């Protein structure tokens, strides 16, 4: 029988280059591409950024008083979960505003293979200097200690009870909350400012990063492909390990709060929403068969994620649970191959790139 490494390699395999794909069909007319971009911005990108901004404002308010008592601690935990889930709605949009000033990493430094979060937080807690956690200081550095994972440690970690005992822990949590709200506000502003909203630039400008609507649409497709890859490889597959005995439940993104599976499902739902808004109508016109197959692929992936119980952390250390996780990885692998090998060519999009390279 194939070993676990063989399974993961097969489940996560995606096409390496464009030459292995079918010939591309002519790209849709610029007007159709422009309309697709506008649909994506209006029905996916703007609402999702607004939701993240609102969630982080709620978390910032709750985090500021979390150390005052059990009720306030519960409120901070509840609003942290809301903010973490809302981030999944925009996480895959790792270009432009999200890429600027390392905003994506500052929101969620994951995976943290070297425990940078732990080291940076320990340094801050030892120093107990409010100047080190000001918005200006966070903007200059300490990327790992200023986002959602750091806040999770303070709220749900082994030493969460010390939040009320060690004053600077509350100061740090409040600073993280305020910082996240500022980042979310800046992200939303970049997409909504009246003078030059980012989405308008994606439709093409003579001297901008996008010369045509096809360039903007390709970036959106890359963000979708890369987002699904991140979901499969970073958020799910890392927890499996090579065998039942060698599983890594604590590699799950939010194991302290028990929200890892909820984040996976929220991420998948958001990316399905992007597909439906930007690409599904165009593909239905160009190749109805492939459009139906992609829709079925998203549905199978969502159903597979729904069969993982009770949590990702628990599932990977149980034989039956691992089977459900593997089923999700197979569904995601099939979907990604379908998008790269048939979806992109049918849409007239050149796919000669690494889907997570951001190029």
C-alpha cells in the first residue's frame, strides 16, 4: 500500500507548467473581463473587507478590557473568533493592499515553523514597555507578535489566566486589537477610497501594474489558486503527518481556541464565493461542462470539510477522522487540478506561474 507521504504527494499534486495543459481558448472580450472584475469587487471583495473591518473593531474594543474580569475575557474570546473567521474571507487576496506593508503576515503569521510568535511575545512581556507595542512600533517590526495568532495565545493559551494578573499582558492584547483594527481599516480604505480604489486599477491603466482587465482577472485567478493551495497544504495537510502515530494536531492553525476546522470551512466558502462572482459566469459561457465540474468540485470539497468531526485536531489522531481529512485533501487536489488544467485555459488565462508566488 502507498505510504502517507505518497498519499499527500498525490492529493496535493498540481500542474507544474502551462505546457502540460490544453491549448488556451481566446480570452473573453475586455468588456466581459471588466464586468467580471466589477462583480468580484462589488459582491466579494468589498463586503468581505467591510466584514473584517467590523469584526476587528469589535475585537479591539473587547481586547482593551479583557483583563478586567471573566465576562470581559469571554467577550474578547468571542470577538477574536469573529475576527479570525472574518479574515478567512480576504486571506486569499494576497496581492496589492494585502501585500503592502506585510499586512497579511502581520494579521496572521502562519505557519510559524520557528516559533517566532513565542519568542517575540516573550521579549515583549519581559520588557513590559508600552512603547514597544504602539501602532508605530508594530508598523516597524515584530511581525509575528502583532496579529491574530499572538492574541489567541493570550486569550486561549496555557497562561491565559495570567491576563488578569500580569498587567502588561492586557496591554499587549489591547495593542494587538487596536493594531488589527487599523490594518483592517487601511485594507478597506485601499479598496474603497474615492480617488483611486484598487479595484478600478485592476481594470487596466497605461502605467499601472495591470495593463488590461485580463491582467487583473489573472491576478484574481492566481489568488484563488494560491488560496486553495494554502488551504490544502498549510491549513490542513501539515496536521496529518506521515501516520496516525506521527500526526501533528498542534500544527493546526488555531488549536488553542479549537477553531482550526471553522477557519478551514470559512476559507473554502470565501474562495467558492470568489469563483462564483468572478469566474463562474464567464466559464459557463465558454465551456458549460467544465463550469459544472468546477461547481461540483467546490461542492465536494465543502461536503468533505463538513464530514470532519469534531475538530481538525481530534480528527488527525483518529483513524476514521484521518480518512475524512484525507478525503478533503483529495477533493481539494482534484479541484485545483481542474482549475489549472481546464478552467484557466477555457477562460483564456495564461497559467505559467507558481500559484503561491504572488507574481
